[in-house]
């Protein structure tokens, strides 16, 4: 099924052209969370517009039958990245040292509900991350998100702590990292 998937790398300009499709994909994928002010479509689109301004921003859109089936996007953390400022658990300071080239932040990975469980999330994940020049990647995941948690564990991610990003209504997340210096899993 995932063989029919087309993967397109889009820059921040192309992202603007696909805003309607991306917000439609978000609304259906996160339909159970849209009542939460942090998870409204408007807030999500605002967040990704901000990410897209970061140097090195990268976005992969997955398309099946000419319709968006999923996406993965992120950017490399700059030196003194705000990303780590919300840590609520102690970590080895060496683990959160950034120089702009060390860590790629995977800010979003989603697959349309009609296409989940068919390998698209994994394909988007690998397409985005294993072509990156950074040594490692990081992501934040809700500890109650069992499907994503299980997938990330299988794909080699490990938790280094807990984070509450610096917005008053932001959720508490598990902070995970992945070594990108190993070759892409088969
Ligand atoms: C998490 C998410 C991106 C996974 O996308 P996906 O396209 O379903 O992922 P895959 O089909 O590649 O499956 C991922 C793993 O989870 C398992 N899985 C996922 N959905 C499954 C389902 N419905 N039934 C059985 N197994 C499932 C698979 O075993 C797979 O493991 P594998 O790679 O070792 O085979 C998707 O569930 C999603 O969009 N969730 C909502 C948004 C979200 O929570 N994003 C993560 C934010 S951190």
C-alpha cells in the first residue's frame, strides 16, 4: 500500500502553497484534540509557519492518489536552543549542548487516519531524518500517545527527560533523541 506513496521535499515557500492541504490533514488527524486551545488548527499552522523560518527547515509531504497522506517536518536546533529550556527533569548538560549542526528537531510527524498502520509514518520519518547532515534528532511526544511511543521505541529513539515547551498552555512531553550516525534501518 505504501508503495503508492510519493514523497515530496518542500521548502518554506512551497509550504505556503500547500497550507490548505496541510491544515485539512491536521484537522482530520488530530480531530479528537481540536478543542484543546494548544491543538487548534490555527495554533498548529502558526507553529509550522514559525518553524519554516528556521535555517535548514525541511518538510516532506507524503502523497497518495494525489492527496496528502502524511507529513514530517523540522529544523536544526541553533546554539542555545530554546527547545531544551523547558526541561523539567535533570539531564547531563553535554546532552543538550547545541552548535547549530548537531541536532535536527522533528517537530511533526503525522499520517492521515485512513493511511495509518501501513508504513507511511515510518517512510516519512526515514526520508526526512536519514538524509540529514546532523548527528542526531530530537522530538517531543505525549507519554499517553501509545501508538507513536511504541513506534519511536521500535525505530531506535530513547527518552532523555521530560519537557514543557515555554508556552503557558503547552502539554508536558517526553523528550526523545535518535542517533543518525548509524545507517538507515532496513
Ligand atoms: C504516529 C503516527 C505518525 C504513525 O504513523 P503511521 O503511518 O501509522 O506509522 P507506520 O504505519 O509506519 O507504523 C508505525 C509503527 O506503529 C505500528 N502501528 C501504527 N499504527 C498501527 C495500527 N493502526 N495498527 C497496528 N500497528 C500500528 C506499526 O507496527 C509500526 O511499526 P513498524 O514500523 O515497526 O512496522 C500516526 O499514528 C499519527 O499520525 N498519529 C497522530 C499524530 C501523532 O500522534 N503524531 C506523533 C506526534 S509526536
